[in-house]
């Protein structure tokens, strides 16, 4: 009797314990597994390092080709190589926590599990689809979630390898469940209450979701760690994984990103202006480039070195004028989040107001509230209780039926703005001095009429 052919699955391997356990579980379930590592790291060889050291001696102190060699084609080609190597070194340093474990380590894990191992380099795609978007968003004063862009890129690459590797499924070590509902695939929170990667899968197409396997979503991390100990002690530990995840989340706020802007932004678009206190429009100080600042920044500096306003953060960056506005943390609050580009998973009726939970990708904060879907595809999410803080434009919010493990995702959207109400009027930021005066004047008008003025 001829043995039935096993279904082949491509497994994204990063050297971490979650992807290692994913591969082990799927192999034990009878799948024909292939481990694929997507490398975002562009290697700089010792030969490259030696070239940079030697070529630097041929340049002027400012890093330019000497005038007498300005037309030398060999020098021009050497300068291009010199600049590229320096750029790669800078990228590798700033984004070191975004890269996978060494390939030899991942190869050893695959060997222990007993599956073939392949590597594909995507350093140029990582720069185009993650780094450049991060820089453009920060420059424009819009919040960006680069971890979402990175995850989407990973799944796109894995899907692109299906035909070449004759596979029908892909798998990763993400903590999320995929379910089918009346012919449409949706997302469900995993069993572990402390893990939730649903946001990272929110950009996947229905076709991608239909071929996705996520076996560790049914386990707690403690169970995954016990199984992982059987695979390799060299896998990233849970503590190291958390440290890398935290470091990635902080990249958007990194001052080192400023070194990358000259490659992406022409000098004429860089604005010099002032930093203003939103509450009274007073100038806190000047700045020489608005891209050196980011939304939510609490430790900001002025050009003159003026002290920052205590207990404050940057809340608005105007790309067109270069103006930067700060507000005091204790005055920031919101009770409504306005979103656009809502992706509805159609698991419940959203034609009427729906009580649910909204979870932000930027910080994982979850809020209970009521979801209102408008006719134009935009949504209002009114919180049950007013919250301190601010939700920035560009963040991703996912809505769930419950704030609990195995809760179904209703859909997801991009944040447009958040704010609060004063006398029925919606404000994104705390009331400024002028707005307070106008409000007081408006409130006083009916009283004047009552006494005959």
C-alpha cells in the first residue's frame, strides 16, 4: 500500500524558543517541516572592515575625496563602497535587537529536531518596509508600530517561498489563534493570559490566514519553555526574548535614528522652529530640526539648553511648520478614540453599538468601552471610564469581545486621534488658556441674559 504524502509546512525560525517548539510540535503531528530563517542582517566582513580603515586615510578630514582626485573613477567607486559599509554598520548597530539568533544556532536547532534548514536574506526589504516607514512616520509626527511592519514582512516572505519549497502551510511561534467563521478567517487571543500577538497578524490577508499554523497558541509560556528545554539550551530564553522585545519597542524613540535621516530626507524639508507649551502658547525654547523629537518624548532638549517643562511630554509635531507642542502629563486625558481603516472580522453584528475591549499595540493597554461603526468606515470607541494619557495618531487598536484568553477579535483599526469632551465639545488636547477663556465666556452668556444684560 502506498504511503500518503505528508503536508509540507514552512516554519519561520528565529532561534527563539517559541519557533523551536513550533517546529517540534508540528513534526510530531506528522507534518513535513522545513525551517526557514529570514535574515535582516547584512554581514560586514573583515575584508570590508580593512577596506574602510585603509580608504579613510585617502579622504579629507571631512570625509570627502581630495580635489586633485575628484575625477578619479576608482576613488568614486571606493567612496560608494566606503559609504555603504558605514551605512550597513550603522543599521546593524541600531537594529541589532531586531535580528535573529546566529544562523549556526538556528541550524543546530533544526538539526536536533530533524528538519532541513534554509536561509533567505531580506536586509534590503527590512530597510524599505520597516526602517524607512519608521523614519517617515516619525518625521511626519505620526506614531508608528515597526513591530507590526516587521511581522507583516516576515509573513509575506514566508508566503513567497511556498511554491519554491512545494509547501502548502506556513507556521510561526506567534501567540495567536486563527479561526474560520462563515468562510472568513479571524483572530482569537491565545490561552496564555500574558501573551497576545493578535496585533502582529492584523495585516495578513484572508489567503495568508487560511494557510497559517500557530500551535503554541494553545499553550502557556511555561509549557512552551519546558518543551523547549528538550530542543536546545541555546535558544533564546524567555527573559532574553522579553528584553529584545522591550528594546525593539524603544527603537522608535531612539536618538540614534537621527543619524539615518540625511539618507532619506532632503535638507529643505528639515524645519527649524520653536517648542511651545500648548496650555498657553509660550515658547519653551527653539530647536534646529524637528526630526530630532518624537511623540511622547518626556526628556526633550531645546537648542539653547533651556530646562524642559516638568512632568510634560511632546504631544504634537507639525511637519509643515516645524512647530513642536508639549503638554503636562497630568492634564492629558481621553474618553474617546477615533479610528479609520477599520477591518471587520464579522464575528458579531457591528451595525449597532457594541460593548467590547480595545487593546493598543504601542503599549498593550486595554480599555473597556462601546464601539460605534460609522457609515464611512470610521469608528468611535467611547471608553467606559476617562483615562489619563494620550493615544497618538497611527497607533493600531484591536477590539475583542472579552479581555480574557481565547477572546475573539472583532476587528482592528488605525487611530486617528483621541480626546475628551467639555460641554459636549470634543478636544484632542487639554484646553489651552485661550480655549478656557472662550469656554468661560460662552458659559457666562446665559447668566447675563437672565439678569437682563
